[in-house]
């Protein structure tokens, strides 16, 4: 990586929890490390171990994206990468396709674990805007649900934890993220918020805040997940990545889904697994439809590529009934059928 002047932006990253920390909330005074925030417009500003993934140098990084209507039809503006010693804000607006192309090997690599909270839209934007197939993710939204189920706390299938809710949970961080609401208000007032340059101090801080806790949460979750849950986490993460990335090649160029490990004893047949059934109460449909119908348009476009004869497919069924919406993804892989 080329040498660069010290960054004027800094933030604190929580250090990995001690093995005996249990479910204690994050202690800000004792466990925070001051690190620089780098705004990246050229690949030379990124760590070499990120640009050149290697099995000899396995990495775990925090990951997120920001943009305008983040999906295939929107605009990806910033990609955030959180390392243990720095945060990098990859400016896709300024660096363009050349910069994002340099990041492609890392984002598709199995040697770099990307820790993210709800990767579906990020993956869709990366795939359709830059041809990047996001791979090897640990999605903390999925992991949270698996831990809840593993510990006997059943949640309704459509009750997914928000990132703000995850941060507030004392088992993981136990902090409030009040500034997130401030940014949401600004986004509602001006959807082009993330397109403006130079990045304001608020934009830099908000982008960094979305990834700086992810590695800490990752370590907390890995301590809790058993082998069965880890496998489900890998499968569901892979499905999340390709959820809205369907095209006419039926995912032929995507990595295969993780097989069932031999050391896992299943307490029920794995041929059919419900991953997501969403019931929307009356008056809340707009949250599902998305801005200008972006979610429904994505589902509609995905349905055009549904093929019963393909060895691998994802199919979205939508049923409107008295203000309720049920979404079901169906995955067929060989002789196994998954309903997600």
C-alpha cells in the first residue's frame, strides 16, 4: 500500500472481547481503540492483504455499503471496510469502476470473511452495478436469529433485528445509536445525501459507525454459535447474497452452497427449511414495497428468470391479502428443496 498522509478522521473500534466477558455490555473506557478513517479514491490506498487475498492470510473485516436507493437500479456511493486497525471508506462515486474492480477479488474471496448486517441490497447493488458476486459473508442479522433459536427464544419469522437493535442488545454491545436516526431524517429529506462531495464530517462519522462495531459483534456471536448454527449461517448468508441477484444463467457462475457437514446430526430432515415468511400488518405495506416500489420491482424482475428445469433456482411468490404480504423464496439444489 502506498504511503499516505495521516487521516484527519478518527474513530474508536472496540477491541475483541475477552473469553470471560460473557454477555457483559461494552465498556467504552476499557475496550476502545482509536483508529484512522481513510477515504479511498484509488486502490493503492487499500491494504495489500485485502487487494490480494491469500489462503495464508485469512482476514475478517466489517462491511457495509451506502448509496441512493441501494439496489440494482440505484447508485452505490460508498463501501465501508472495517479492519482492526483502520476503517476504509471506499468512494465508489469518485474512484468509479476501476476502484471497485480492484476490490472484486476480495469481495468474492473465501479467504476474506465479510461481516455485515443484512447484505441483500448491498449484494444486489454490487452485482448489477459492478459485476461483483459478494461471497463468504457472516450476516449478523441471520446470526442473531440463529442464536435466539439456539437458546430457546423463538421469534416470529418476519421479526428481524435491526442494526440499531443489535447494538442496543447488552449481550453484544449495549449502546444506543442515536445518530442513526439523525441520518435517516436527512435521507428522507434528501435521498441524494450520500452523493455529495467532499464527504462531510457527519457523512464520514455515520459511514464509519455502521461498521466499527461489527468485528466486536462477530467475536461475540462466534462464541455462541454451535456447529449446526454455523452451517445454517453459511447457507443463509449465501442465499442472502444472491437473493436479488437472479439473472438468466440461474446462478451458474456463483459459488455452490455449503454442503451439510458430516459431523452435524440433524434433528429433522434438511430438505425443507423455512428461512423467511413475512406478514405485513395493514398500513405498513410501504416498508415492504420500498421507495418507488423498488422491492416489488426487484421481486417482479427476479420472477422473470424462474425456471423449473434448472438445478438451482430461487423463486419469489407474493400474495396480497387484506393488506398482508407473504414473501417466499424457494430454492432447489439438486434433489434438495429449500423454502427460504
